[in-house]
């Protein structure tokens, strides 16, 4: 199957099965999503959503977060992964937002990556979810699902996967496709024991076809 046809089949499937797909992180403004996304690195969205309500009550704006020490933030996020580093990143991020961006979350990928704790994946999430820009954030779920289905080929890094997905998904669908792949990887195409019996993409999936040929 040609790659263009594969993408068309995948798009058709998700448009039917998952017409609405969005982040599972809870937030009400760009600042809150930025904080939550930084916290979500190597941590589940479920855990982050347990942490952020109290965190946002105490630090409702970047200005409030920018004037405290990381030790105080640590007390609110201690149950997530790498709380020491993330506390430092959050305070540093808030200070830069206030000092360099007027307290506003930028919409540019390069500008976002200047913020402490913000790598390319997080920057793409903000640009896509908040500003509806045609970017593709590649986390572990997207990286795995794209490779298994065959949407990415011989990709060794998230950036290589990102470039292949951006090339073949229509630009206007990229923000939605990002969530399709994440949610599919989170609930169906899971890492250790993918639930192929629940998946409607088995007829085009490279991983499934290869697995069944070897049986």
C-alpha cells in the first residue's frame, strides 16, 4: 500500500471513530496548559490532573508563580515524576514569561522552547492545542503508534517521526491527528500488549500484519 493511501485510510478511520479528540489535561487558559504539559513529562495525565487544581489555586497566574522559590512549588507537585526538576522549571518558566513575554504564553515554537522545561514536544502541544497551529507533538504514544501502523518508517527520533507525519497529514488535520494518535496509543495500541482485537486498523497496520505472518 502506498503511504498516501495508508494515511487516507487512517484518517477515514479516526474521523469516523474519534471525530472529537482533545487533550485529557484539565486547564482553562494557556498558562495552565503550559504548566500541566511540563508536569506531564514521564507522568500520566491522570496524575497531573490530581495535582493541578491545588497548584492553580495557589499560583493562578505566572506572576504569582514567578515570585516564589521552587521548594514551595515542590510541595504541591511532589507526587509527580521528577518533582525537584519540574519545580525549578515551573518557577523559571514563570519568571521568563513575566520578564520576557509580558506574562503571556507565546505561540511561536522557537520562542516557547526558550522557556525552562519546554522542549519541542511541549512547544508543539501548546502551539497546536492553544493556537491551533499545524504542528505535531510526538510523545512516546505517537512515536510508537506511528511506527507500528507504518505512518513513520525507519524513524529513530521523535523529530524524524514528526517530519514524516507533518508531510502526509493534511495541514488542517494536524492538531486533531496529534490527539488521535495519542489516545489510540493510550487506550488501544498500548506499549506492552496492544489490544489489536479492539482496533479497526488491523487491515492496514504494519505491526499487526507482520505479527500474524509470523504465527
